[in-house]
C-alpha cells in the first residue's frame, strides 16, 4: 500500500510541476508586457482617401440582440459611400424576420446594408463569413459578433494602421457591458481583461504571434485570401486564420486603447459551452498548425510562445488529473511522507497559483479601473478555473482524439443592468454530464479538506478549499439556473 501512495504522490508533484511551468509562462507574459512597454502602436500615416470597408455581422438565432447590433453598426462614423454592411444570418427562428426588417429599415435611411440568409449552416460561422466575403466590396473587412455594440469611432480609431501595406489585421480590446451583473460576469471580465491586456499586449509588444478574437477587429481582405480563407476544420476559425496569416508574413496590430463593448454570458451552462468551444478549438488549431510553426523561419522565442499559446488549455486536463491525486497526496503527507520536500511544494504552489495573482492584478492595474476593489473576486477566479476543468478537459481529450463536434454558439439575452432578466428568454445553455461530475468532485474535495484538518495540515487547508468551492460553485449554479429556467417555462 505505501508503494501505491508513493506513486500517486510523486505523480501529484509531477502534475503540479507541469502546471507550474504554465504558471511561469504567465509571469513571463507580465515581464514581456512591461519590458516592451514603449512599443505602443501608432499608424505610420493617415489615409488621404479612406478605403472601402465591409462590416460583416455573422448571426445565428440572435433575436434579442440583433437589432441593437445593426443599429450600432449603422451609426458608425465612416463615410457612407465607403461603408458596406453585411448581415450574415444563419438563423432558424424569429431572428430571420427581426433581422430582415431591421436591415430594411436601416436601408431606407440610406445605409448600404445587405441581408444575407443561408438555408444551411455549412461551416458554421466560418462558412457564413466566407459566403459573405464572396460578394463583399470592401478592401478591408470588419467583423462584429451579435453580442457586441461597436462604438461609432471604432473604424476611424483603427483604420489608419492599414496605411502600412504589411498590416493584415487590427484587433481592438473587448469591453464588458454587464461586468457588474453578477459574480459570474465579474469573474469573466477579469479573465478576459487578463487575456486582452497581458497576453495580447505582451505578444504584440514583443513581436510574438497573437490572434484575432473573432470579433471587434478589421482584416485586410488580401490577408484573409492569401492565408487560405476562412476554414471550418477547427472550432476556433479566428485563431486558425490568425496563425495561418502570420505564417504568411502578415503583421498584426493590437490597439489596447480602443475598446469594443460586449455582453458577457450570464448563465453558467452557456458560459461552460463557450469555454468548451474555445478550449477544444485551440487544441485543434495547435494540432493543425504547430508543425508548420516549428518548420517556419520565425525565431525560437516566437515558436515557443506559440506552443504555449496553442497548448495552454492542457492545463485544464492537468488540473482535472490533479483533482484525483489530491487525496492520496494528502494521506501520504498526513503519514509523514515528503516532510523534507516542503520547499519544493512551496515553490510549485507559488508558480502555479501566485503567478495567476500577478497576471490578473497587473491587467487591472493597467486598465486603472478600481483594481483594488476587484481583488475581492480573485479567489473566485481561481475557483472558477478549477470548476471548468471538467468540461474543458473533455474538450481537450476530444480534440486530441480528433472527435468532431458542432459549433455551439453562446446565447445572448441583451442583459446589461442587474434588473435585466434572462430566465424567461429562449436559448438556454444545456445541462450536461459535466455538472454531475463537478458535483461529485466537490463532495470528494470536502472530504479531502476534512482529512487535511484531521492530519493537522492547517497550512494546506486554504489551498485545498479552492477545489470544493470551485467544483460546487460551477455545478450547483449549472443545476440551479437550469432548474430556474424550467420553472419559468412552466409558469
């Protein structure tokens, strides 16, 4: 029996060690961000005559937000004779009528807008964008998803970077319309701020690859076409095209000071499906493109960073494995094993956990938005990451096994203020088996915490508590919100 505990225990240290490497990568991102702080993007010139822009709005069953989107894009501050809008609608519900009528109303005001409805979803979002590109007249292509409300000045804020003929894409930072709606949206906002400030900022400033995020960005049409166009063999067509375009030599620009507001998912099941899609798609893209990246002429530092970027979601699988190793590791420590390795444990803990703190706090400091007040959500940020490890681990495994799944879009409800309700609306995220696994793991970790107390391992209890809180929060919110919707539907 001691041999079993030893194997499990050393496996625990191995998994924590690999996780600490990904934690160290976050610290490197912060370092690169500040090391290259002077590399703030500036257009090399201004257009004397503005280029023609096609704005593409890919939508699918977005009855609650499509009018808001069309109105916002119709109000863009850009010469009317240089602007074309495409509503690329794959919807199968009332959205078809709502979007078609709104497009007709806007067209009556003299706006150059085209409503394009496909009768099938071949290629999903990538297919809709490719279909629209075939008839688009713009040399530049802007994309906004249904949950975004672009500001009038966003095109003028980004367009002049394209005076450099080597620029293929310009990405704006996502804002959050409903950041303060709930604990879930506040934590999501922290997660996205970390990605857009520290990751995008560090990668752009230091000359590494970074990606178009599927929305709130502008492409040069020839960059899309020369890279092979929109492809739908991964669930993250935006990430895929981004790397293919940069491998072709196109340069990307990230404009952190330009914000495009968007609506965060307010329901846990919908949020989990979004994260599942992003996790699976990134691994699919890595499997597809990492061989080409490593064969390319780019510097070793760029290749290593791209590898971390495209494999980062393996951390969820490692976290899931770690969950099962925590009990034998706790028992082994309680019986006096590895007492002389406390310093290794401390180092690994700091790299795997404290690095998260540095990463996300730095992003909030950079945004200068009451970052001290937002630190209250930091423990839940770690807990949410732990809770997501079940569904995201499944995404990673399916990607490695080449299992194909459909593109499931994230529902939007036009929710911004705390008084806005979503439960009576359509488009609920689906409760799946992951919620039951999360519940079991939550109970399992309560036992691990009690065992640590029994062994007087009080210093480990705060860390161990993150696991039951994370799994139970994600699981119980999934069940409660699904149940609440059922009651609302039956009322």
